[in-house]
C-alpha cells in the first residue's frame, strides 16, 4: 500500500538511468570546480611572475573553460534533479489518489475534500522536491567539499588544518542556536494567534464598545498583547540573525588566520604567492557547498515530516478488493438476495443496522420505508457493497457480498444514490458512465478513460430508448432545441432546411395559440427577450467582426453608436449593470445559476469587482478598454431577463430608430456582413428552438415550455428530425457537479445511468424523490412492466403512494425491520405501515 | 394578451425603479422573509422572476411536489383540497390569497407533496422563486434557512392560536400547509 512506503523508497524507485547519469555529471562538475583554483595558482606563479603572456592566455582560457563547464553542468544537474523529483511527485500523487479512491466511505465522513486536495496538491510537493534532490545535492556538495579540502591539503596541510579546524566549532555552536530560534518562532506564532483572537473579539463586540464608549479599554488590552508580541519578535530576530552573523563571522575570520599564517609562511618562502591566492579562493568557496548541505538538511526535515503526516492521514485499508485475484470473466449473478442477522456498527458502538433478516428471490421487488434516519440508506449501502457490515451476512446467489470483488458487484448492480452525483461532461458521457466502467480494463480507452471503440458501447437507439423510458427525453430534447448549431457542421444543411420548414408549419398550426408566450422577431418592435445587440443588428453576423463579443471593438460600430446618440446611454447602462451585479453577486461563487439573470459572465466578475472598487469616474474619461467592456455588457442586456436596471422608453426608442439606421449604414459600408432576420432564412446565431419559433419564449416556466415543446415535437416527428435533435441534446454539457441540471433532471439521469447497464440487481435510494408525478409514475410503470421478474429491486421509498405493487414492503425503525410483507397484508394488520401511511395523510 | 405584459405598478415605474428594486420592496413585506438581512433578501429578489396566469390556470396541483414558491403581486388565487379545481364559481375555495400573500414557501423546505390545488381566480401576476434557486441561495447564506424556520414557527403558532379561536366560533381553518 502506498501509504506504507518510506520516503526513501521513492528515491530508490526513481529512474536508475537518470540517477547514474546524474552521478557521472556530478563527478565531472566537482573536477571542473576545483580545476580553476589550480589555474589561478599557475597564472600567478608561472604566467605573471615569469611574465609569460602565452601561458597567461592559455591558463586564463582553461580557467574560463572550466568555469563555463561547471556552470553548464550545474544547469544539467538541476534539470536532472527536477525531472527525477517531478517524476517522483507525479507517481506519489497518482498512487495516493488511486489509493484514496478505494478508501471506505466512512473515511470520507470525517475527511473533507479540502483535506484531500491539500494533501495531494500541496503537502506532497516538499517530498517530491526532496526525492529530486536526495542524491544530487548531498553527493555534489560533499564531493565538492572534499575536493576543495583535498586540494587545500595538497597546497599546504598546515594551513588546511588550521582553516578547517573552525568548522567543528561551528557544528558545535549552531544547533543549539537554531533550536532556540525555532522555539522563539513557535512562541511568535502562538502570540500572533492570541493577538488575532483579541482583535476578533473587539470587532465582534464593536456594538458594545461603541455603545459604552470603551474604546480606550479595548485599546489598552490590545496594546498589552502587542507588547508581548514585540518582545517575542525581537528575541526571535536576535537569535535568527545570530545564526547568520555567526556563519558570516566564520566565513570572514577564516581569511584573517590565513593571511596571518599564510603571509608569514610566504614571507619565509615556505609558501608561494599563487598557492596563497588559490588557498584563499578555496576557503571562500568551501562555504557554498557547506551552506547548501545545511539547507538540504532543512528540506529533508520538512519533507520527512510532511510526507509522514500525509501518508499517515490516508493509512487506512480498503474494505473491498477491486478486481479478483486471478484474471477471470466477471461473475454473472441472478440476483437472489439473502440477508441474515445483518449488523452495522459504527464508532461509539452505535448499531445503525441491528439484526436485519430478509430474503428476496431474483426478480422480486422490495420497498423499504420508514422514518428519516431509520437506516434505510445504510441498509441499501450495505447491500450495494458501499459499507462493510460488521456482523451477519448479505449474500447474493449464495456469495457473500463483502468478499466479492468490486468489479463483480458493479457488473451486476445498478445503484441510484439518494443524492446522485453527476460528473462534468455531456449527458451522454454521464449516461454511459456505468457501462464504460464495466467494460474490461484493457478495452481501448483515451486519456480520459473513455472507451474509444463505439462497437463496445450501446447504440444511439439504445441510449434514446433509455432516455425515453426514464423520462429525461423531454429535457434532452430541450437541450437539443436550445443548441446553437456549429457553423462548420455542413452536414446539417439539411437540418437547417427542415427547421425552416417546421417554422412555417409552427406558425400556421400553433402561432395563434401560443402567441401569448412568444415574442416573434418583428421588424418594428423592440424584442424584450433578445439582447440589445440583437435589437440593433436585427440579424446574425456573417462576418465575425459583427458578433456580439467583437461588436464593441469594431470602429464602424462605435462610430455608428455615436451618430445614433447611443454611446453615452449604453455606457451608462453598462456601468449600472456592472455595479448592480457586483453588488448582488460580488461575494458569491461563480455559479452559473446566479448569473442567469445578469448579462455578466461568471468569469468576468473579478475584473468587474476591480472596476467598481475604483469608484465613479466620468464615463467618457474611462480608458478605452473599460469603455469597450461597458459597451459589451450593455449590448448583452436583455430587458426581459435582466431586471436589475430599469429599461427606459428613451433607450428603447433610440435603439428602434438605430435599427433602421444601422442597416442602411452597414449596407453602404460592408454589404452582406450581417444577414438580417428573414422569415425564410436560418439564423445561425440563434438556437434551433428560436429558429423554429422565429422568436423567443417570454418565460421559462415549465408549463409554458411544455406546451411549446409539445407543439414542436409533433412537427419534428413529421420531418423525421426528432432523433437528430435528441442526439444533439445528448451532447449538452451539464457543468461541474451537473450544476446546469435541475434536481429532477439529475435524478432522472442517474436512473438512466443505472438502467443503461440492465443489471440483474437494482438499488434505488429515494431515486424518484425530486420527480414530478408524471415522471414518477412513468418510472414506476417501467419498473413494474419491464423489470418485475427480470431484476431484483430494492427501492427506498419516501412517497408511500407508489408502493402498492411491490412484492414486499419492509418498514424500518431505528436500524431494525419492524414489519415485512405485502402492502395489503401490512395495511390489514394496521401496524407501523398503516401508521406511516395515515400519519402522512393527516399533515 | 394584455394580461401578459407583467403589470408593474405605475408609481414605481415612474420613479425609474428597476424591477429588482420593486421585487425587493415586495419581499420586505412578506412575513416569510421577515428577519432576513438585506444581502440575502436582495439575492432572493434578484433570483425571483415575475410570471402570470390566466383565470383558471393552475399554480400547482394536489399531489405534486412543490417546485417553487409564489408571492402574489396582483389578482387572486384560490386553493381547493381536491386533485382538480371545480369550475369557476361552483363552490367556495378552501382558502384564497391576494396581493402580498405568499403561497408554497413552507413546502419548499420539506419533501411532502401539495395537499391543495391552487388556481388563478383572476388574471394573476406573481413573483416566483424556484426550489433550486432557494437552495442554492441557502448554501451561500445558511442563515436564510434558519430565518425561514423561525418565521414559519412563528406563523404556525399564530395559525394554531387563530384556529383555536375559530374552533370556539365553530369555523374551520384550512391551508396551513400552503404557508
Ligand atoms: N458511516 C456512518 N457513521 C456514522 N453515522 C452514520 C454513518 N452512516 C450513516 N450514519 C447515520 O446513521 C443514521 C441513519 O442514516 P440513513 O441515511 O441510513 O437513514 P435513512 O433511513 O436513509 O434516512 P433518510 O430518510 O433521511 O434518508 C443517520 O443519522 C446518519 O447520519
Ligand atoms: Mg436515506
């Protein structure tokens, strides 16, 4: 298990080739570092004193070459070191992440996502850095140290002994000093915390302080804490700087001894001048490797502690095996479930499940009901191998669930959780998630783990079938209808023609009925549900210069705005929109839902916050860039949707007038750059739906959207286009955590994801709780007609109106099944179920 | 057709107030939101939309899961303890709601289905806030949940007291789940 790996194991595991290469480079580097000293000596002794210019040039050249070589090699060492370190870090993160994914669910009740992220992202970096440096730094610097020392002994053993004698003293003095520095540092952190608490108290009690005029009292208290902090910080700095000064002192007193002794020796002719200079250089240079070794020791300490802490935090055994020990085909189970005296005990000796017995033949359907917190989900999770029960047994076809590998369970079970999770990606990706996971590990897959061979995956027809069965069809269709067709999709030319044909039929068949809910693209009218840009242009850009996002930068358009007297009103509008949005959403996360009713995009919020923070500046004096942004924001303004600013009659009139002017001006300036709305032309910039409506829906209230959609579905079917639009809808991206889906849509998608696998066992934990009645009965019907007898179903149910047709009903109370039988039996008995049903009706 | 351009009260429009500000003014008078600080209330007002119903059109049906709450701006809503509303005028509604009243806020906090069918008795305009948006707002301002619970506890207690009085006068009091 990765958490049991010692830190040094990563060093051993890192690429041997790279490490050997590293050692070779280090060897050369050390030589290249010592060599210049010898050259230095020769330059003075031979070249200068003998006045030999050629020698001077030769030695200087060699000196330069070796210095260059040493720097070059240093760079190579760093590269090697980094690549070893980064590779180790990558491995560590990956292995730990894979380990974390196998940890018991109970572990995540106590460990937040934040902790996991911090561990994987931050805490391990120190360890990675260490692994990279683990060989390079100590070997390079020790060898360099030894190299210099040896060279010094070679020059003069006496002087070498004298100068190196200082280092043991340093080793003796430094550690205690360092320890004190550390202690004072701890005191400093603690004292800062105390001060923070004090400040926090004052701010929290600010009402009381001001009401009592007690500023001076709080001021005094604050000053007391400040004084403590002052004393501690001073002492800490004294020690910290003391260490530095001591180091420097040794560094600079060394030469003093050398001058004295070396000079005396030189005067007596026992030591030549070149050697003395070389010796001084060597002495000076010896400090660097020494310091690097000291620093490395710190890195090592830091890495060791953080690595150990991180690994310890995740040092938990997985509860289940992922794959069978020996390679074999997955078990095909029939789905008979037998539970005997099942107990699930958690910390504190609490039995969440306490002696559950039940038996389900394959294909039988069980409804699990009971009060909130009675353990229904826990029981479902034990059956689904999400929790490891602590006593008794759960068997499927006579095999103990706890012992089966995860791959077998996943192969045979569809699990819909109480709060299903939807992943970022398309509807289709989410739909196929279970199927893809169940395919063999060695199936061809891309970088994202998605199976690339379509033959292995369900067909589009099959997907549409499941989408229809689970009732998410309408939603997917809506996503499809709300898609703006990509321009390069040439094959969709036919699609476009059909859409225009539908537009005519829609007008004829449904126009009058639905007129109240729609706003058609009419020449003489301001479109409240289209953007201001669309109202001005009243067409879609053929040239990208006229696309809304580029419009504000187009010189032609800006000139037009000024002429139409729209520039200042639009700047003012943009300014107001920015300020209002920042006021309401400024402190909130960039959640797409919050931004639906503002023209601002979530990712723009930060920069607009800065804009607002600058205060009010006359708009005409703003930098050009800001003016462009304000215009862009104003151009997105859609009065039917963005309600934070009033929309004045004046602006409406100006824009309507501008519409005609713009058309005339553009035809003269750049004919054909914009294709104006025409009842018989496809509007590229609008989604399919708006192309069919040739207008926009005024509201997104479900009952209205449903009526519109019903009308359209018939027409789509006539044109044989329904599947095409649905398959476009399957590519809808659901956003992080499925944020762009409603709760009901998420549930339906989760059910579809489980159904897609056609498993012999289905566990549904309040799977339909957020669905409207129609969707719920549709799924209920499907379960009764399609799955009864074919798949064993355990359904936790909150709404008791749907349990009549289940084969068995079990009522749970405080971790026990208090009643079990058919609905009719239990109702006749007038026990717990009866109470639940009637209790629920009395509210 | 005219009923579909949301009727904004003429005064406010003349003062140049944005719809958001008007919504906020409304919400400050709704008992359910009493006790909310201005920032969360502003967010709720911003997330709400104005919608309309024609006479006879339902706001929701009995047995449906609550998906949104509504605050009446203009018009009247009638509630019937039945799966379908009776034809207009056929019988007295079990409860009715006018401008400023809030319908279905309590339901958003729980998992229970509606006990009443509520329909527009006259052209209705109302402010509506979906469960989804309310929940998302609550995640940002957890205080919202707490304050709504407090407001509800107060209201239920008041309801009970008035029900006791009504009992003494032998009247019936229905519709607490519509709060
Ligand atoms: N691993 C665990 N450790 C400690 N407590 C747990 C664990 N799992 C669940 N619980 C607690 O056990 C109780 C039963 O939870 P469970 O989710 O099974 O109830 P439920 O019947 O499904 O309720 P609901 O209708 O609200 O979904 C809850 O109080 C829950 O917080
Ligand atoms: Mg549960």
